[in-house]
């Protein structure tokens, strides 16, 4: 103890001198490029230069043909740029060379117009000095199949109608709100009536955690969380898309990173009815195992409410509808809080209900780490208007579970369990104007299961997935051969 504090004192005495000395020796020392890493997302590509030290970069565009030039002072390349995985990115080729007068020049040959952005990052736990170059694609969505604009408009109308109902209820509940001149009567709010029963799909936003530079947890065998959760999320999306009345939006569909707030923002843009984030747990000891399901905690929600209120001027469309008809900007602060609380509480109740169903289904195929839905202040769950869950499918730090998490059959089982849980919830509580609501109102409950054929499916792959003999599948659906078409709905007999 005494020795170390003496050392610290010594350091304190020496440190300022050292800094001056070092600064005096070399104000700009060589920073070589040790490696380059590239991630291609639907709306951008990120190129990271791992550097041996801090340096200055000059980045500029050239046209005809489109190129991006990255000049690094006093640097040279210690890596092979030709091995970068360019596929799916805006980069056609990478050329490197030495500039006149020294320094490294990297030229990216581009196959499309990009908006470049660059910044440097200091060392962290995992990486040293980095130069990050983002190539953003103007007008591109970060999701693969963005929602049709007309469908988005119809859904906005429906949501506004629902919110106008909620608002009317709240105004009836808040004491004195009718008399308050600050609060306009509900009649002054013009809302287009929703389309009668468009039989819309219930949209499930599926968010595979981590990605790109962020591998998530890493198992003892080297399995990366970002990879297994993407596999499971894709299987879950196939389940969702294969079921009439449901549609999946994959928030991440590749190896790239998306900010936590952007993930819920994307779900909101895609008019999702539900958001599920898929993760794998890790612990310092190899023993813990099993699945857990999280919803947002009230405590986290409460503090987020305050922040959300502060931000609401900039994004009134969240609660008010896109064209601002129901904007709360001009309303009484108290009423605004009550409205938001109500939305938040309703959303949280849905999250907990769906979470319970998901947990029950997961418990049938996997050990449960926690036997009830846990609540915590996960950033990715902090969306006041979309019911959200975070599913930790298992412990990647447990060697046995790590192996299972890589197994496609187990991954499919986890996907099936998650979907069965949320499907059970939505069959009991179908959103207005959804196909499921229509089926309920017309007593058209499907007997057994139905499956909507997706591209790439074959009759035998569908049979295998549902554990039904091909012959029986043919018989129940009056099929003669193996010819099926995308979008066709098959009845799946109970096996
Ligand atoms: Zn995670």
C-alpha cells in the first residue's frame, strides 16, 4: 500500500514533465495503417482504419468517376487492402499508393453517389487509434424492404384514430381539463376515419443485437453473439413472414452496427406493432444458462419520460401523428405527461403480456434463467409507443449452451418459441383493422396452422420445418405435384 502510494506521488511529480518532453520531440509522428475493416449496411458503409497512433486525415471526393480520396500524413500501409469484403458496399475497388512528398493515399472507387463523413476515435478496450470513414447513401432506408408509403399512410390514420380515442378518454379523466382553456376540446381535432378493415398485417420489428464493430458477448469457443442472434432473428423473420396476417422487418440484416436509438426509430418508421431485440447473455462464470425475457422497467421508463418530453418538440410525430394534427405541443404540460404515461403504461402492459407468452414457449424448449419477465432500463426498449421485449436466448458463456446456440435446429426452436409466444398474444388481442381482428370478427379462426409460401420454399422444406409428411401436406391442400407459388397459403395439418 505504502509503496504504491509513493509510486503514485512520484508519477505525479514526473508526469507533467514527461508530457512536455514528449510533445517537444515529435508534434506529428507517423501513424501507420495496421488493418482496415469494412461493414456494408443497406444505407451506408463503414470503413475503419486501425492506426498505430493518432494522425490527421484529409478526406475529399472526386467526380467522373466517383471516388473518395483519403490522405494520411506520414503514414504507410501495413496491411493488404485488397482483401476487404467490398460486396454489397458502394466501394467498387480500393487503390493505395504513396503520395508525392510522402504519406499514404487511399482511393475508393465508388459505384454510387455517397455522402462521406469521417472522424477519429481514441483507443478503447478493444481497439487502438482509429479513423472511421462512413459512406452514407442518400435516400436509402436502413431496412431491406421498407414499408409501402400507402400502407404507412393508412396505418398512420389508424394510429391517429386510436390516439384520438385515448386522448378523449384522458381528457374525461383529468380533473378540470374540460374547463381549462389551455386544452382544446376533442372536436377540434380532425382525424380521418380509418379504412374499414384493410386486414392489414401485424408488423414485427426484429432486432438482432450488436453487429459490425460490436461483436457482443464472445463464447469460450469463439462464438460471437452478433452472429448467432442474426441467425436466430432471420429464422424468426421467416416464421413471421410465413404466417398470414404477420410481416417481419429485420432491423439489422447483415454484419454492421446500428445505434440503439436508431433501432427503435427504424421500428417506428416501419410502423411496427411490436419490437423484439434478440441477444445472448454472458457471465464471468461458465455455469449460468438458460433464456430470459426483459421488458422496460418502470423506473427506467419514468426517467426516459422526462427526457422524451424534452425531446418531444423535435419529434411531435411520435404521439401526434405525422402531419401534426394531434400535436401535443400546444397542450398543457400536465395533460401531456398524463397522455404519455398512459401510452407508456399501455405499452408496458402489452410488453409484459407478450413477454409472459414468449417465456412460456421458451420454457418448453430451453431451460429458463429467470422464470418471470424481468424489467430493466435497456436503451433499446425505451420506446414509449411500441411494445418491446429483449430476449436473451441463452448464455453464450456456458460452453454447452454456446454449442446449442450455433446449432441451426436449436436456433429454429428458439425462433419458433418466440414467435409462438407473440402470436398467442396477438391472436387474443388483435390490433384494430388487422387481418387477425377481421378473422376474429368474422369467426374465421383458421383451423390448425397456416403457412404463407415465401420465395425459396419447396414443399419438402415446408414439410420438414413443420414436421409433417409431404404426402399429408399435399392431401390437405389438394395439391397434385410439388408446384407451389410464392404468397400461396397452405394449411398445415396438426402433426
Ligand atoms: Zn447483447
